[in-house]
C-alpha cells in the first residue's frame, strides 16, 4: 500500500459533496476540552506568586553571581528548597481550601488536575534549574555535571521530605512542617558549607552522586504515592 | 476529535454503503446526534467506535429497507481521457474484490481508522483483520499490475 | 437511566458505616433520609466516586463508578465545600467548568445561564468570601449543573437557605427530576416530603425502607396518637412511648407520640407523616427497636 494507491482509493471512494453539513455543524453542542486545553487552563490556576518566586531567585542569582563568584553554587543550592516548597504546597492546595471533594468527583478528577499542575511546575522548576546552572558553573570551579548534582540535591530532598510530610499531616500542620523542612534544608546547606570546606571537595562527589540517584528515585516514588492518595477521600470518617 | 473531518469520513462511509447522498447525510447526522446525546464528552477512541457502529447499523437497517439500490453515477467532474482510463481500471480492479474487502479498504486507507477500531466494528481479531487487508491489497495490486502490462 | 448500587459496604477501622446496601434508581427524585451519621454521607461519597466501597459495586447505565465517563455525567454537591481564595462566583464556575471538560465558550454560556438560575447574576464578579451561607450554597448548586448531569447528587443541599430560597430550590429539583436521577441526602424531613418521589431510609448503615411516602409511612399508620394532659401524666407517658412532639400549652401539655399496642384512653389517633416516621426510627426513647 503506497501513497499513490491510497490516492487512487480515495478517488474511488469519493462521495458527492454533502449539502447540509455546515448547517448541522453550526447547530451542534460545542465540544469539550482537549488535553492541551486542559493543561493550559490548569497552568493558569497555578498561583502567581510561584512564578514570581522563580523569577526572583533567578534575578538574585544573576546579580549575585557577579559578587559571590564561586560561592554562588551553594547560594543557589540553598535557594532551591523554595521552589521545591512551592511544588509541595501545590500538591496540598486542594485539601487546604476544601476543594478536594469537588475536584475528585469531576470528570478530570483531582488526580489529573494535580498531575497537570505538578507536571507544569516541575517543568518550570527544571527550566529555572537550566537557567541557573550556567551561572553557577561559569562562576564556579566544578565540572558542569557536578554543579548540576549539587544544585538538584537540596531541591529533591525538600520535595521528598515535603511530600511525605503532607501525606502524614494535614492542613495547617502540614504547611508548617513543609515550611520547616524547606528552611531546614536551606539553612542546613549554608551551615554545613560554612563548617566544612570539605563539603564540595572533589573526593566527596561519589556520595553526592549516590544521594542524587537515591533522592531522584525516592522523590519519584513520593510523587506517585501522593497522586495515588488523591484518588479517594482518606481522612473522612463522617 | 475534529468534528468536520469525522463528519466527512463518516459521510463517505455511509455513501459507500447506501449509494445515496441524502440518506448518507441523514445517517451521518443521526450518528452524531446520538453520540452527543449519549456521550458528549468521551475521549477520542471510544467516540470513533461509537460513531462508526451507529452509522454502520443505520446503514444496514437502511439497506434492509431498500433492497434495490440504484448505483449512483460518478460525481460531477471532468476527467481527461487518461484519468478516465485510470479511474476505470482502478474501479474494475476494486470491483473484483468482495464488498466487505472494499469496505475495509475504505475504512483503513481512506478514513484512516485505527486497526483496533475496525476490528471491533466487525468483531474480528486484529490479526484476522490485518491478514484480510493484506490479501485485499495484494489482490488489488495484482489486478492493477495486470492492467498496466503493455 | 439506571443507577445500580450493588451490595455496597464501607468498613472503617472500627465501624461499618454502610452495610450491604443495594439499590436501583431510575429517573426521578430520591430522598435519602437518615440521622447525621456515617451512613448517608459515606454512601453518597461512594456514589460520587470520592470514596471507594470496601465491597460491592456501583454503576450508571453500565459505566462503573471509577470510569471518567461516569463522572462526566455526574453533578455533586458535597456537604461542605470550599473555594480557592480570591475566587469570585464566576471564577469558581469557570474553574469547575474546566474540571468538567467544558471548553471556554461553553463554560461562559453555562455560567451565565446557571448564575441566572440561582439568582447570583448580580454578584457574579464578587468574591465568594463576601457571600452569605445561602449564597454560597446556591453557587454550589449552580456548579453541579454545569455539565448537564444525568445523575445529580446533593448532600444536605438546603442547609443555610432561607424559606424562600428553599422553595425555589424544591421547584428546581422537581423540574430536574423529570429526566434525571436526583439523589438528595438530608435530615430535613420536610424537604424530602415535598419533593422526593421515592424515600430511602437509612439507619446504622443499612437501608431500612424504600418507597413512596405512603408506602414508607405505612409502618406507623394507625400508631400515632395525640392528647393533652397535665404535666405529670405527660411525663409518665413520655417515658413509655416515643415522643414526637411535647409542647407546653399553659398548664397542660400537648403530646404527640407513637404507640404500638393499646393507646391510653384519652388519646386520639392522628394520621402519620414522614416526620413521625423519622422520629420513630431515629429517636433514642425507650420502647422502640
């Protein structure tokens, strides 16, 4: 079956022009949304401050790169928990505002909504990462790959712990816990760097690499678990 | 799912089966109306299956109602001699095939329906369908090859 | 149209909230009546796919409750719902429309239509946090209709509505019930009495009764009595029978109660209503099963 034959077949099966088509089309109930439309719509519902935060971090990094030189790496790394926090916060937004039940029973259930939003946020964070990476690399003294790993670890750690926490705790409690985690990771970074110059020593890199792999897998698992949990109301006893 | 595109395809299919522009259009519209009535928001895969099933059933019902079908003339168009020759040789080749084979060729290669939907429509396995399609194409090529020999 | 609930149960750690409930619902309005307890809301949530049954199945015209197509024909008003901060009524409707798969044009059209229907058109752009309880409830009702659902499930829908709004709501539901399955869960007996074609009585997770108003009150027809007596006698009687109404009228007390066997002499029989039935089943007085 080649293109030529297909053309010929098409000719053979040609039908006379339909006459009432336009009229019919005009009268039809309009269609639902496509997946792309859905994603775009959901992107619009991600709170604006999240985008602002990323922009701010990027701007600060740009400015700071000039002053901090090679210290930029750990500064940027210490900031990574913030977008991570936004990511985790997004996962709990529906429950926090009492929208979960409504979302769960809609055609595009809570799960797809969350998948869409977290997916978009994840991509945005990835973009932020790729914008910050050259800044950190060029001003620093480490290879590109290592720089990337150093930056991603705090992000992954925050998301990993944060998602776990938001599944165990609820509402206000969860929010405080996640905030504390982000703060803890960020501060922890700064402190460890100050105390131990060995932190970013080349010899230690294998540890970082291992942590990176473990955290990546762990975070992916936590995301899956969180999404699964949204499939039904878990905390209702009423 | 592009409604307009699917309208044309279903209409083409119905025309093939009923040989009447008016009937084909009515059946096409009926199929879409039922689709919206019952499942306005389904995803693409099930939608096509549903539309074609309804269309096919309506065509079969229509066929039962009018046993004698007058074969429509080719739609208006001016063809060069060469084209005419080519068209008639393709037509002749196609008409040596089984009615069902022609229908399958229409669905698969002109309407570009996915294999699993066609298989579902006829209640046969994808394997059987692919085999049948391959045979039909082979026969067709053979017939056309024959015709093209000097 | 058929909603089939087949031997559905919900078991929590130490409580059986729903106990093997089986139901077949067709077009019309169904009133699910029962105490404020686990059973009703758990069943409602299972029908809406928000809670998974421990056993049994639920399907609508062959669609399983877990299918996306099932949710596509469902409209649900939960007992409690929130909204994202800073949302106006219109924002809320648009957001729900996006979740229900409506495209922008349709979302706009339906939102306009429905806000009009529940008399919220003039506050469409106002923030929900400025709304009264009744207004928020009307908004909740509006969002359930966005996708023109075939299965409409409403959990305590008239909570917070004033009498006029309640009447408008009842009329709306009656209209909708003509070509849809409407399942109303409530503990407000008068709502059920006025709009439900079929009454479903639930107690302790089990379906006690299913039927029209007449069928369901059959159980206590001829068992409801009224009398007016002095306070002491009233106290005495109140201890032996299920009391439906105990009202002081000056020095005397008016008593309406249910009596299974021989009633006290001075009592007069009264026709039984749904409220009587409800109290008969759900009060904690002695002398009742």
